[in-house]
């Protein structure tokens, strides 16, 4: 009781948090998400960089519109937290490949922090592998190939090509004036449907459906559909819900443009009939397979995929069409046939991507292009506006079901490849994957 109490020991300083490392993690995640990557892959890349540059006890959170990074130094020091909003999302698959290579080099210690910032700046300011005019022309070529796939000839393919280019340029003009993307898609779909109505009015009703099918094919949201299902399967439900809603509004915009034009045409006396609509080929014709491959090839170009992916994308498009037609020949329903074909292509695409160390999105998204349900959407709108609302609703539901089956199929292929993978960073840490953690009960 006589001596003075001992002084409390001084706390040791916490670990140092480098703000440059936090900034790098945020900027890489932002560019990955804006370029079209799934939320799970963005989280993995950000955590990999955080470990590589020794951010203590780092937590990352990625959603469709924002990113959050928080590092905890410990020893009573406050956490260092930073966030970033995603204001613009432009698919650029060549950036995904470059960013994944950056993350891989950093994870194995081959890239210093300053060098990583320099490379990131080069990627951000870099140019796509194709000129701007080719990205625009690729959309028209998607439509032309889609018209050929559904039975159209050179004149029909040219009409679909021109209608798609006019729709895209009209949408770009609206975008420059600040008009929302919903109305941009509505106008683009209306122009494609208007071209089909003109063909009907000129006396070629059998060719009109192939024109509008091709024009719609270039607008359908194949990329966000695949990503939304991937996010839902991997447990990122906030991002998955937002992406599904995005897909819904995109399809609603396309249906609105189609419906308005078809309704006006019917009221003006244009003879639009579902009997003239094309049906999928029952036989494997070389021209149809080439058209399917061309759809995937031009789809990959429109998404600015790397040049070394184009061959695989074209082969994937031809393969998914062959598998789908074979399944339909065995009397398999369209939804199940699309899911089976997409699963096989998803397995091959994921295996090929892992073998070459590339992200999988540039392989799988273009490959599903030939099976996107453009004809079903058009059929549904024609039936709704020609006195068959029940059949129209069923056609629209069938179109959405096929689209969902495609997304689920390619993601199932990825899960099967992951399940039997025995090497690599993903395999060694697969038991720690959030989507694989078991929860007892519901």
C-alpha cells in the first residue's frame, strides 16, 4: 500500500496500413466490375491483392454499384476504410484478361506496389484490340448472322444489318442527350421491328420474322443474364437481385419497342401472322452451324474480347447450336435442350479458361449467343397484339425460361470444373469459398 502503483504498459503500435495498397485494391475492383466481371471474381481479386500487399485483416465488399475495403491494424488503432462507387459499366473483356494477369503477378510476388499502380494506369488508359467502328459493325453482323440462322437470305441479312446499325446509332444519339438506357433499347428494338413491318407490307411476311429476330438478337442481355445467375449461385444475393432486375428492365424495354410497333402495324392493317415465324432447324445444316459460329464470333468482338479468344468463341457458338439441334431431334423440350447444350459448353469453356489462366466470361458469354430467344420474344408480341394474349404470355415465359436455362447451364459447367479441379489457387482454397459453406437449416 506504500508504493505507487505500476504504470500500465504501453500498447505496441498496430500494423501499418499503406493507403496506396488500399487504393490499388479499390481501383482494380472498380475496373473489374465495370468491365463485366462477376461479383465473386471481383471479391477474390481484391482479397488476393490485399494479401499480396499485406493489408492487415482486410475485409472487402463488392456490389453492383459500390465497393468497400476495410483494413484493421489492431492494437487499438482505428480501422482504415475506403469506398468507391461504380458509376459506369462498359463491357471490355480485354481488360478482364489484363487485370486478372495483374492480380496473378501480384499474388506470387512478381509485382511491386508502384509497378502495380503503373500497370493499372496503362490498362485503364489502354485501347481495345479493335477500332471503334468495328465494335459498331459487329452488332450489325450479329443481326445478319441471326437472320441467316433462322432461314433468311442475303437480302434479309442486309436488311437486319442496316436496321441494327440504325437502331444502335439512334440509341447512341439518345445517350448523348442524357436519355435513360431503357428508352434507348426501346427505340433500337422499335427500329428493328419497323424494318420487319416494312418487309411484311412489301409482301414478304415469311422474311419479316427473320429480320426482327436478328435485330433483337443484338439487343438481348446475354452478358448480364449470365453474370446475374452466377452471382445468385455464389451467394451474392444483393448483386444478383440488382442484375436480375437490370435484365428484366432490358427485356421489358425490348418488348415495349416490339409491342408498340407491332400494335401500330396491326391497327394500320399490316398482315402480321405467327404462321410466318421461323422455327429452329430440325437438321444440322452447314450454313446454320456457320451462322451460329458467326454470331458468337461477332458477339465476342462487340464485347471487345481479346483476339486469342475469338476462335474459341466461334467454336463454342457452333458447338452449342449442334448440341441444341441434336437434343431437339431427340424430342427434348427447348428449355432442357438449351440447358444441356449450355452445360457442355460451360464445362469446355471453364476448362479452357483455367488451362490458359484467363477469365471465363470471354469464353462463355459469346458462346450462348445463337440460342438467345429472339424469335420467342417476337412471337409473344405478335400473339399479344393479334388476339391471342394467352399464347403470347406463354411465348414470353418460354423465352425467359430459355434465357435462364442458358445462364444456369454455363454456370453449372463452371461448378463441375471447379469440383474436379485439383491444382491451382482456386482449388487449394475452395473449402473457404463463401458459396460452398454449408448452412444447416433454412
